[in-house]
C-alpha cells in the first residue's frame, strides 16, 4: 500500500511524494504556507511558498526569508505532485492548499471562514477526496450573526461610550481581526487610534486593501485627544500599563469566543462582540459537504467532538494532533508581542 | 420580561460595579411592583422550585436543536451553564415576548404540576419564540440560581438608591423567609410590619482577613480576642416562645439542629444570639468532617444525634429583651451575653461561650494564635471593644487572623472544566500523593482556587496538550506539575480513597522548581493528622 498523500509527523503535515511540508511547526527545508498567523507560518524554514498577497505579511513577521508567491488557482508541481492555492476567506492572503497526485486530491484548509468579510478573497469550496479541516468552533453552540449586524452593534457601542465621555478600546489580534474591525468603523463618530503592533501590521495591509485613516498612539499622543475616540489594540494590551492613558475607557472584544458569557467575564472585558474569522458549526458542515469528500481529518479545535459527529453523519472522519492554535491561540497567547 | 432581559443584558455588558448599580437602579425605578419583587427574589437566590428536571430539559433541547444528546452534553460541559447552552444551540429567533416577568413566573410555578407533554410544549413554544437574552433568562428561571456577577449586596445598594431607604434596613427586610409569589412590593419593601419580624434574623456582620501585621491595629487594649471556630455561623432567635436557627447562607436550619429546642424553656423571649454551630462528640469539639455528616441531613436520626451532637458556641448577642442591641459597643453586648450564660449554666444546655481573651501585648496574641490547632480553632478573631455590630463584610472593627495553612506538595492528576467565568477553561483540578513505594499517585484532594488568571490560562493550554484519557468532562493528564496545596484542617475519613479528608484545600504555589518525584507521600500527609 502506498503511503497517504499527506501524513502528520513531528514536524508538520508532510507530503512524502513531493518532500514538502504544509504549515510545519518545526523548521524544514520546504514549506507551503496557508496564511500569515504565527501558528501556521513559523520561523526557520529554508524555503516558503505561499499566496502572493501573503508574501508581504509573512515578510513583515519573519523578516528576510526566501519566499515565492503564487496566484489563486495557479498550479505548480513538485516531484510530480500538483499544488495550488484557493481562497480560504480567513484573513487577507489566506489560502486552502490543494494537493493532487495520481488522481487523488486532498485539501488542507489552514484556517477558514465562509462569510465574505469584504477584505479577504471569499472562501471557495474545492472538490476533493480527503478534506483536512480546522474546527476551532466545531460545536453547535457557535452560530455567527452577519457581520453588518455586528458592526452596527460595535458602532452603536462606540457612539454610546462617546456620549458618556468615555474612550472605547476594542481588542482584536493584530493581523486580520484588527483590520476587519477598523475597516467597518463609522468614522463619522470619531477618530480611530491604534496600538503600535496593530498600526505596523495595518501599514502592510494598506498596500493591499483600502483602510480608513488611523493614528498610531505614541508616547507623544495627548490623553485629551484620544477621549471619546476608539482605540484598536491587541488582546495582550488588556491589563497593561499602556492602557492607562485611555482612562476613562470601556473595553470590548471581538471574537468567536465572546459567544460564551464566561469567556468575556473571565477576561474582565466589558462588552463582547461575537465576530470570528473561523467557520461556525453550520459553516464547517456546509463546507465539508460542498467538497464532496469522503474522508475528513480534523485538526485544531473541538476535533474529537466534531469528528465523532461527522462519523455519525457517515463520513470517514478522524482527528490528528497538530500544533495549530486557532483563534484561542490568537486570543490567549501573547503572540502579538512578536509584531510589536 | 423584556425589561428584565434588557437588564440582564446590560449587567452582562459591563464589569464596572457603578454601571451595574446604575442599571439596576434604573430598572427598579421603572419596573412594575410585582416584577420588582421577583427581581429582588431572583437576585437574592430565591427562586421557585424547579418545575422540570434538567435531564428532561437536556433531552428536549437536543431534540429541538436537532443534535444528538451526547453532543448537547459535550457542549454543556464546554459552555458551563445549562441555560446558556440551551439558549445557544436552539435555532435563533428575533422575537420578543410582551408578557411580564411576573406572568412568566406564574406560568413556571404552575408548570410544576403539569404532565411532561405540557411542559415540553411550553418549553418548545418559548424556546423557539424568544430572542437570545429572553430565552436565556427564561431558561435560567427554570433551571436555577441566577449567578450573573451581581451580588445580593449590589442589588440591595441599587434598591436603596431607587427607594431612598437605608441599605442596612433593606438588607434586614430582605432577610429570612418570604414568598415572592405571595408578598407585594409594598409589604416587602415599603411597609413596616412588626409581626413579620418574628423569625427574621439580622444580617450577619462578617470579618475581613487581617492584611498585615496585627501591630498596625494599634493599642491591643482596645481589642478583644477570641478563637475562630470552624463550624457553621448561625443566629439563634428566641421570640414568642419559638426558636429559629438561621445559617449564614440565610437558610432556616432549625430542624437540622433539634438540640437547640431546649433553649426556649430557659432563654427569655426577645433574644438573638450569634455564634458557631460546632460538633461536640465525647464532650469536646470535633472536626468539621464530623459536622459534615449533619449538614446535609434534613431529618436527623437519633443515632446521629448521639454520635455527633452539636453545641452553639455563642459570641455575640444582637437582640436582648426584644430590643435591637447591635448599636451597643461589643464590650456591652458581651456583658449581656456573659450574664445570660452564667444565669442559665445550671441547665446544661448545648450552649457554650466563645471565651474572650485579653492580651497585654501583640506578642502574646501571636503566641495564642500558634496554639489554635490544639484548641481546635482556625486562628483568632479580633474585635474592637467599642464596635457596634455592622451589616455585611466591613473593614475596620472585626478581623479574622487565621493560622497559616498546613501544606503538602502534590501532583496534578486530573482536570475538569470550570463553570461561569471559567467555562471552557480547565480550572478544577485533582491532586495525588505518592503511595508507600512511590509507584502510584493516590488522589487526596480537589482544588480550584489559588492561581492567577494567567497561571490558569497557561495550565489550561498545557492540559489540552497533555491529556492522557477523557472521561466525559474530566481528563487525566501526564503527571508532571507539582503544586503546594494548603488546607485548614485534616482528619481521617472513610469516605475518601486516601483515607484522609482535608478542609478547604487550595493551591498555594505552582512548584515549577519541583519534579514529581519530589512530591510528598500519603504517609507524609497522614503524619499531619493530630
């Protein structure tokens, strides 16, 4: 029996036929990268291959690396194995990786979402035999509401805080969520200020997407000028001394985890907005169906629960351990420090 | 219901106490009287008896949301709150109900006697036609306690603002047994009603833990000291030839401690004593573990009464000759109490005095505190001699000064997800100690407090990566982390696998410097049993 097209080993997801890794977590010679978040694009690989629009993002994070960019649907062959990138809709430049060899097709999603956020190229289902999917929010408790409605809530919240003479501080991780938030803020209410980590990343994204004007908060920024405006900051800024400049302020967080009342209370955040760059329960199920796959491999998230459910639905589904963290990693860890 | 759900949403949208009080005050200013009574009842943990058992609710919720029951259960373990889980998994709705909170509660109370099919239809109807917050609140009213980050104290403060009635007076009015389905807002809050006060306890005065050196409390001659007893804080009321015993949790526990009935014959009417219920087997103070056997029992058997009799260790008097004496200085109240005690000592009641001690310097107090475990106390209580009896937890006049806990180094073996603000986070841990041969870890205690949020997060991430096996919500983990576990007391126990029961175990330190081989053994723990 020939080895599976993609296998999970100590370094990452390995394609033996091509001798390349997909989103490896240990340094390897050749890595095909789905998107720019730290748990998927790590330091130390000799060669990176990723979608064009992800190139400036990982360069910003990883410095000078050897990287080649490919277009959507543009296939390239390594040792007779055909690879191509397809939109994942997770953040700007995020891709699913399609792998084809001897008539067999596998798709690795990286992270993805089904809703069009107006920034990332929207997710497209790709037909395959085996689908390797994340399931960060693979529980029926997760149901997203359309982003228009969420941004209406966010803007109302900002206006209300401003009317009460308070500054709004909204937390979101610096690549992806932060830009999604500031793109839809209603600048007729006030001005948008940013934490340094957010501003650095946004400068890179500005090359690719039009963003409203923002002002970086520096040591020179006067306390009085921020008042009543909105500040976008990474979650790690919560509880730091940096935040004292914004007094009096109200905090908000935009994340899929805000579904849980406990998650918000635990972080001592005032207001939670349910807004995620991952699929919700129905999003995952519909995506899997749309691929027409027979086999599903669940990586990070509620993978045991989700794969059990899929098996009951008639899929050949299993779980593989990876070191991807999904939105939890983005939210809980101090990953943001890297980009400060 | 709309207004109440809005209130809950508002309370949920802020972490700031002042804003929570403002939201509650606004609600109390506008809500209908009957709705106010229910809101007060709910936020002081008085709810109607549960009309539907939770097993059925889980089954029905999984049916309505078209997911298998096991998946509902898994979701519940992760969300950490049944009502919240139900509100999340059922298909969303934007609808809202025009019915008042009172109407809903009347329906819920009536539901209890209905056949299951009617209950099911009622739940389905409401689950499908209420928006998220209304659905959450509706389900919460059915499932149980409303723990939403608003304490009874906070609610009382808001009510005081809305009614302009003194907060302490309101706290008193809200004590004891009152039935929200029968009482009117006027009667509960606005009217003065003497006869209702027959069984009413006074709000307990609670001490803070001493923060730094006791010398900072000033001249020791201004202070009275006594041992801090480890039992159940209680008020015993004797009025109109009747006796009522209240626990600190505002639970009427008269029937659980029939020993005290004799008080009525001897202690004059119009007396309220504050003290500690203590187990007293063999005519001496027992362990909290002994008392544990009495706490859960509603009907106490004769055998148990003989095995673990209790006494009231009295330390204060709040009412005397029918008058509220809380305003008198502590020294005066003690005189009344001691005179009473000595006048009835010949009756051999299950009543003892919590003896006060006078020290000439703080060093003597320090030495007496060292002696606490020998006299079966948890440490010392310091009370200012000229202090009145206050309401609730207030700083300044009363301090608890506990002995340092006993400690042992143990290994983390199992973890479970927490509830409420700890939902989806592994924060409830089981710890093991080595057996004689240092081969196996024997479970000895569970603990879920003592770490910082940051430590909990990092341990949570580690647990998720180092799970060995899953048993429903519980995971066994690779033995790797050592924690210093502190506890207040220790006793032999047949109910525990380890043969030892510890009192209030918690994590004192994460011993990252220790390997699991360096953790203590069960023998080390047993050596601590007095």
